[in-house]
C-alpha cells in the first residue's frame, strides 16, 4: 500500500520535507461556482446567459504560462485518512515531452522519477526497487482521470478546456468561471476577475464519479504579466469521499533553462510490487 501512496504522490505533484506553508484559505473553506451558463451582474441586478468558445480560449491562453523547459524546487505535505508524509522535491521539465522528479527526505534521495507522455518510471532508493507503468496502467491503478498532461498542468499551473466540449463562461463582480464538459468529463476553472489569476481548477470524471480539485494562492509574476501560484491545495475525491489531500509550496521556479535529466535503473534493483 505504501507504494500506491508514493505513486499517488508523484503523479499529482512531487514535493516536500521542510516546514509546510499553508495557503491563506481558511480550513474547510470551499469554492462554489455559480450554476453553469449563468452570469450574475450585481450592479444591474440582472442575470445574463453567456457562452462564447473563442472568448473562453483567449482567456485560457492569457492566463497560461509558456514553459519550454523549467526547474522547480519546494516542499509538500500529503495526507490520507491514516497517514501523513512530508518531502522535498526537485523537478525538471521539458514542455510536452518529459518530467523528471527527485524526492528527498532529511536531505537524502528517496525516489527518482522519469515521466513521459506514454509511461512512468520510478526508482525507490530506500527499498532498492523500481516501477514501470504505462498511463493506462496508472489510470487503472488509481481509478482516476490521470495522464501526463494532468500532471503537467498541476506542476505548471496551466489549464485547458476539452476539445470538442461544451464551453461556458460565467462572470460575477469578482470571479470568472469557465465550464468545459463532454459526455465523460467536466472541467471548472475559477479566475480572480480583478487580478486575472487562477484560483481553482477542477477535473471530474463523470462516469467514474472521480474528482481532482486544485486551489491556488500566493501568485507572483514570473515573467511579463504572467502569474505563477507558489502555494496550492490539491484534493482527490471518489464517490464523494476524500481520498487524498496535498498541500505544496514552490520555493524557486525557473523557466526556459537548460536541464539535465539523469535517470538509471540499477541492475540490482527488483521490480516493485503494488
């Protein structure tokens, strides 16, 4: 079971062992968007219905950050109903190609990962073992809507809408809500309308009733007028039950830098049992 949790940890983020910085959101707070297709304009006391796919795509493109490559360091807290984990992380990425991760505890490397668009490789230094999985295998193991692009979105803070989906934009005085849905999945994107920063991102598998919700805080300009969220809360639900909570903090983020991705599975390591 511990390997399953390690796999969850590495798929949905990859972080931490020093003191964890909590987001400024009060404990137990939730972000509740208005009903899809509805826009409340308080000053006029009118309800407006608004749906514009081109406008929505422009909004998404405007908030997303261009990472041709990146290095990231930080820390993470992960909790489920029985366990609590802290790690430090070192991440290196090449856009739409590969994610390399190093997880540390008390300054010592505990695991190293190489994640590609079609597969995931994990080396467990502590137990001298390794894991190789395709993304379909990962999805079956986690019973959730997980792939390379989901993990890439979690790490970069970039969002996307469904190709060919039904897209809707709803706005209030302080928030913008983007809804994107097809027969299998639903995405809800929450934006601060004043600062144009991403505050929440929800991905839901409608058929399996699984949900990933990310809340974002502590936005800083990373280049030009593009913001990056340095503090995030992530929750994973299945059939309305919370399976996992992750709080993670980025210390340093550098974009468009040269990266080295050393990865090797020692011949003496044994396959991991999960």
